[in-house]
């Protein structure tokens, strides 16, 4: 073989090795479909494992430990001020990633999926050419595009500087700046903001809309917002960054908004204003794959693109951009390609903000219920009523149910508080099963736990 000239053939080519891509590949291989994953990184996992979900949650678990130690003082135990070894913290994060990456590599071997490194561009409807790889081309019968998304840059504002971070470089965590500006008040900005604040940075959050986390219900957000008032040095809403300049190892931001200075200097700036799909550099026009005005690949309900033998899943096809959505899409698509009667028709896709406290919801939000004109009612209960929450010293939470007034069928559930993300799955199952309030209320929950708040709130709905 001459490197760069070899053309490999496969039945199914999966472009992208993130959660959607590798789940599709593993499931297809188990159905006996010859499968290749083409991934530009030398390991699987995509942004989620290598530069997103997993490293951020690893850091958040460390900060949670710091907060728990600080909170123990009022319970009669004083651990003293923590000594933070940033190199050891970073090494722990890398160890987590490496362990999970090794697990995916072993899964590849187990299922007989071949991993090819490189970046793909479509040559025609049966071939991709590969850049930065060991082979030149791959011939396929069917292909799945699972290329994910990337961080949005502030057009005409963002500069290239080691002091200007993206989520990726922020998670590399080379040091802890004394001051950090986070541009963007969504879940990525708030999660990483809390990480850096917990490790010692004075964090300022700048958000152009009137509120943080605009997609979540306000009552669910209140416990978090109260916490952020003490965690962050400043929160600036309805505020816009209009310029960015590097001066002597720091970044000066030009700012427009109410009650903010026209400019302010920070040691580092994190830009976290959202993500866009990775669909632009695949030469999709050569195979007739269409994208919409937002840059997402157009697909039908079976994930088929406008090209006969090419499919797409995950972030690249649209919101919500969530790893668990992508992996379920990949599994369903692989089943369909194997001739199974599989559909992707979820009633609820859970969303979790892994801040402290966490916020999780599934089904319709209160805002959506109003917009859709639903005949709904709401029951909710603060965690001050939970014996377990009081014992933990974490009553900063709320459990909320939105239901149809006449049938009492659950429409949506929201939880704020520690471990909310672990508890939302019960709500997702209830919504998928079309449960009414009585179904949840009559399910015996263990006592004392935070989960029994689900039963307590459901009891308020009645039979």
C-alpha cells in the first residue's frame, strides 16, 4: 500500500466519532453491517468526551467537593481552606477522558468496527476523499453524517489570543486567572463560570438578553440565580460586548449596557455564545445534500437527507444539541438500516444544566405551555419540605409538574436542586408512558430521598 493512494470499501461509513456516530456504528455492526468510523481525532468520543460534557462535569464534581467541604463548617466540621494543585486537577480530568476513550476503543474491536483517522469531503455519492489521513478515499454504499457542532465566534469582535478562551481551551485549564469574563449566560457559560469561580477566579458574566438561561422556566432558575449572586463577582444582563483588545497580557472589553462601564479589563475572557453545526466543509453540494437557513442538514423522520444513500444525525441536523439525543438517533438509524421497524418519536427529551444547583426538565416548559395555548395547571413544592434536603443542608431546590387540567396527564416536569439531572429520568419515563399524576403519586418512592418529591407533588394533582 502507498500511503495516501489506497481506497477502502465499506457498506456503512459513519463520518464523526461522537456519541451519535459511535452508537450508530456499534449498533450497525451488531446487526452484521460492515462499518467504518471516519474521525479526525485519533480517538472516539467527539466533543462530548474529549472537549465538552465529560471534562466539564469532571471539573464540576471537583468544585462540588470544594463547596461541600466549605458547607461542612456549619455542620461542625472544618476542613480548612483547600489547597488546589491545578496540574493534579487537570491530570485527573485527563485520566477520566483516557479511561473512557480506552473503553470506546475496546468496543470498536469487540464489534468489529474499523476506525479510520482523517477529515472527509464528499467526492460523489459513493466516495469520500480523506485529508490528513492514512488512506486517500473510502467507497461506501451508505453513509451517516455525524459531524456535530462547533463553538460560535463573535464575528468582527473575537480576537485570536491565548487570553481569549473557547469552551475547549477553557477545559484545557492551563491556569486559573484572577479575573475571568464569561460572554454568554447559557448553560456552557454558567457551568464553566462556576468551575473557574470555584477554583478561585473572580467571574463576570455578560449576557445580551434580559436574563440568564433564557430557555428554562424562571422559578426553576431562581435557586441557581441566588447562588450565582455569591459565586460570581458580577452578572451583567442586557449587556453587549462591542470590542475586544489585548493589552499587556490581558483583554480589555468594550461593553454596552445598563449600569456597566464602557470598558473593563480581564485576565482572560471565555466566549460561550452557542454552537453551530459542522456541515459547511463536507462538499455536500456534490452529492445533493441540502442544508437549511440555519446551516443544519435537512433530514426526514428517518434521518434520510436529500441524497438517497446518505443520512445524518446529532447536532448537525438541529436542536436540541444534546449528546443523549444524538446517541438515540444513531441507535434508531442503525436499526432502520438493518431493516428493523424503528422510529425516533420521543415525547420528551430531557435537558440538564449541570450547575450547582442543577436544573433539569422534560416535556413542555411553562413558557411553552403558554405559547401553545394548552389548558394546563401547575403544582410545585420547594425542597424545604423535603426531610432529605433539610438533612443535607440543601433546600435550594424545587420540583414542579405541568399537567393537563381535564385529564391530569403530565405535560412537563422540572426539577432544580442537587442531583436534579439524576432524577429527571423518572419524569421522562412518566411522560413517555403518558402517565397521569396518580400514576406517579401511587408509585412508592424510598424515604427519605430527594426523589420522593416527585410523588409528593403528584399527590397535589389528585386522582
